[in-house]
C-alpha cells in the first residue's frame, strides 16, 4: 500500500472516529478523536488546538516575543499551563487594501498556525506558507490549507509588513541585527527556526521543509534562497507569481529615500533623537500607516549580511541555496490588476480611446512597436484586456522565464504556467467587462480554501486536487510528477520546459511564443 493511500485511509478513519467522539460547541469541534490529541508540547510550553475530523489545527502560536518597534525578533518567552491555540493571532499592522487587506494597528503580531493530519513520529513533509500582499497586506490564516495538509504539515505565519517592517534610517539600525529595512525577512526566519525546533511534535519532518510563497510571499522565498541566514532552514522552494529576476530586494539608498517622506510626515525629521521620536507612543501606528500609504511595493534591503546580493545577482552567480525550485506564473497575471480597477468602488472599464495614450505614457519611445504588436482590435476593443495582455507579457512572463533560466543553471528547477480559463472570481465583487481567466492570485483558489473567492465547481475542484497533489509531491521529493500528471520535465538551459496547468491534460506550452518573449527581449 503506497504512502498516499495509507494517508487517505487514516484521514477517513479519523473522520469516522471524530463523528463518534467529537463534542461540538459554539466554536465548532474541539475534542480530539482517539490518537489525535489537540494537545501538543512545544519548546516553550503546551498548546491546545482544535480537531475537525482528522485535521488538527493550532493557531496563534507565538514564534517570537512581541517585537519592539523596528527591532529584530527575539525568542518567545515560555509559558506555564496550556496555551489556547484555537484562534489566529492579530494581523500585523496594515492599511485597508482590496481584496486581501485586513486593517490592523497591531504591533504584537508574530504568531503562526499549524495544520496537520499527522502526529509525532509521522515525519510528514512540511510546507511553510509565506502569504502575499505586496509585503503590505495579508495574514497567514486567511489561507485555509486543509487540501495541502492531507499529506503534509502546513505552517503559515504573520510577519511585519509595510512601514512597520521596511522603514529605513540610520537612526533605526540600533536594535536590529542587520540594519533597518528588512524585518519581514527576519521575522520569517524566526518562524522557520521555530519550525525546525518544533514541527516534529506536530507530525512533521524538520529535515524536509518547503518554503512556498505567492506574489510578495514569492519574492520573500527568493530572498531566503539568497540569504545566508536562511541556511539549513528549508530544503525546497516554491515561487508563485514573483519574477525575482526583476525584484526581491532594493538598495539601502532606495529604502532610505522611500522612508524619508514618512519620517517627515510624522514629525520626526530633524529632531535630536529620530529613533526615540519614531518609537514613541505619541507617534501612533495609524499615523505611520497613513504617512506610508497603501500603494507601496517594499522589499528587503540587499547589500547587508542578511541579504548580501539581490536575488537576481545571487541566482546569476550561483551564490544561493541550491535546493529544488518550483517556479511559475499565471497566464493572465495583469487581468487581475485591470479587472480590479474596474470593479473597485468608483471604477469603470477603461475607454477604448484611452488605450493608445496609456501605452505612450508608460512606454515612451517603444510605444509604436508595442501598439503594432498589441493592436486594440485584437482584444475586442477592450483597452483593459489589451493593457493586461501586454503587461502580463512584459512584467510577469518574461522575467519569470528569466528567473527560471538563472536558477536552472545551478539547481533542479521546474517551471509552470497556470493557464486555466474558467476560474472563480472574487466573492462580493461584480464581474469585470472582460474575462479574468488565470489572473494574479487565481491559482490560490485551487491550493487553499479561501473566503476571498466564489466556491469551486466540480471541474475546478478536480483541478484543485491535481494542483495540490503536484505541490505535495514536490514538497515530498522535489518532483511534481505523479498519477495522471506525468511528463513534467525539469527546466534546463538546453531544454527550457514549461508545463501548462489546466483542467485538461497537462502538457508543455510554447511559453516564449505565447508571451512575445523575443519581442520584449529586444526592447529591454
């Protein structure tokens, strides 16, 4: 009997036992089925979670102490007795952001969640999920990991975001291990150290950890690949919608320039003690969030002991952790951007006559060539769809392919394109004027249970099983192939293979032709 079948039988047995033994209160199932205790001993003390069927969930476990403002994370204090782990920790401070923002002013927010069907001694592969949201928004607990947790242990965490992580100034360097401007990365490393110390008690294998992230979280995965301080904390990496050949870090000068206006806006520029002013209770989190704004795309600072090289330079020179990597993008990434602009309050479809001026404003001297390559008539006179298509090709497809090419020179690399056309739209939002298809974030509805999206239909649900199966196989052995989905070969410099993931047969896609790779390479 293979491992997956044994696991499924155990899950079924757990569901039957839970039906017989679980007591349901107002907050849902809380009593463990026999052999599936909700009580686990960590290195800091015992935690009690919840059990639903065969799934054990532990939320709000501190992986570090409540952090000082712009200070490196420190170990959590031990506790006596049993700590409640039935509710997630507070979201880290963030502004309102559609659709994934969870407005918060919390500074005490360094908590993680564990979801597992295993028990101590099972040695299941571990997936550590680093949520996206431009490193500005989001929480770990909004991603329901039950599908992935069928055969793995899944950990998610909250980490400091936006201004509370990335504000950079010489006055703030004291109190940090590597200088200001990169606390999100330090927080994530603290969570990974917690995993190494504790995941065995939850049925996971500390020697088989996959870090997995999407968008801002995907860029963070690239940072861990390049950071010497992440050595030994993970063994595989999954990068979704994060073309690290063109992002993942910024220079100290860029970070300080981005921060100067914030320090000025809150009244701390030019004072005798800038750090004391910024850390004072009189400078509120709300003021800092307002001054920083909701539209930034911050990244950790490179050129430090934490991140000596940008991910692109690390991948180019081979100076990174050479673990197996699964990397990819969605076929229609920017459909989410322009569709979102339409459906947000006050939004509307972009008029057809606005297409050419928009291209000329963005691309300058290259505009004539781009307008010829992407004529509005090819997109049903939809300016939103035309801008989405050329933006996807330039900003996502080409640099993701380039990132895979850099990685593949040094380590085993698999590349995918999520290309399903019939995907669920965001719950509670009207539909845009053009098809959103495999837009940015679309694959998340298949990997996680999320209230953010409309429910999956039967075809979508089957694709979800296939995707989680491939991701689980990669987390287990560094190879996504298995079952009906075989033939996915590694991306190599001599054979740059890209697998197209849809509800139909998975097969190779002519990625460079489909996304005008040669055209954009000539313009760069």
